[in-house]
């Protein structure tokens, strides 16, 4: 099953790998937390579904793969040939816990918005092991 994560569809760009494809930048705390909750750090080619709220009855969704843009120092989901789709609204219940990518304990973060993560930004870490909240979005090794 392909992992579904939050992606801010206001951040649509051209794909760094395939200029004819649309991509969404993964630069929010919401994306980082969804990845950490799943225990997944981004790697090139990882299949993902990006999801964002559209309105009360539908969401925006895009299926694709993770691509790291070395020029802009950020991850994107490069969408498949169908690009962005409208789908019925999914479950919008906030998770009761947010897990650390490394130690898997609840980190106690409850963001009320997306909140951008930018390169060089100081991001709080897990209170248990110190792993940065945005560890899943770190550049490839």
C-alpha cells in the first residue's frame, strides 16, 4: 500500500527530473510528521500519495514518487501522468499521537497548520532522543 502524506498543493512546481511533470514540494511540518508517523525517511523513487484539503467535500490528491531536487535542496513528489486529482474528502481527524522517526515515541507535537520547513531552519527535536522533527525530509546521504 502506498503511503499517503500531507502535501501543500499551493507549492506545485515543475519536476526537477521530468520537466513535463508536475510536482509538489514537501516542505511542511505536516509532511515531515506524516512520514515520521509511518517510520519512513524519504529516498529517491519512494512511491507516495500527496493529499491536501480542497473544500468540505473533496481533497486534492497526486500519486507519484519522491525526488530530491539538489538545486533547490528540497524533496518533491513527482506526480504520474494523471497529475493532481479531485477525490472525495478523506478522514480529517488529527492523529492522537505523533511519533518520532527514530525512537517511535510520541513527540507531543500538535501543529494546527502546515508550517514550512526550510533548509538550515532550527527544528525542535524529539524530547526522548533528540531526533529532529523534520528528519524524514533530510537530504539523501
